């Protein structure tokens, strides 16, 4: 009996660590992950190519704010919190482009 209890105590921290590492993404992680995707998809926006750097940055931020205000954005953010694992989050945050990002969560 004592042996089973001691095994349980040894396994508990490992189980908690596994759950913490591979549980669901947090709201903050979802925001960070979705921001990265929006940034990557706007990086090659041809309408911003001829603007000076400061103006392009301001236009990019304005477009980003407009996207975040769309009704679908809140739905996607909620879906992220409900469905995306921390493993998928870590993969998406390492993704170099939108296609790789999408492959992380498909």
C-alpha cells in the first residue's frame, strides 16, 4: 500500500507537468498566435510596398485592428481557446510562414 502511494506522489508531478505542457492554449497564447498569423499574412501586402516604412507600419497596424474587429475574429479566438493545444501553439509560434502556421493547427 505504501509503495502504491509513493508511486502516486512521484507520478503526480510528472502528470501535472505533462498536462501543463500539452493542455489547451491560454487566451493570451491564442491572441499571440493569431497576431502572428495576421502579421505574416500582411507582411507581403502589395498595397504597402511603396509606402515609407513608418507609414507602412501605421497602415499595417490599422489593417490589423480592422481584422481584429471583424465578427469572425472573436469566433476564431474562442475556438482557439477551446481546441488548440499548447503543442499546436508552440508549433505555430515557430512557423516561418502562414502555410506552415496553418499546418500546425490542421
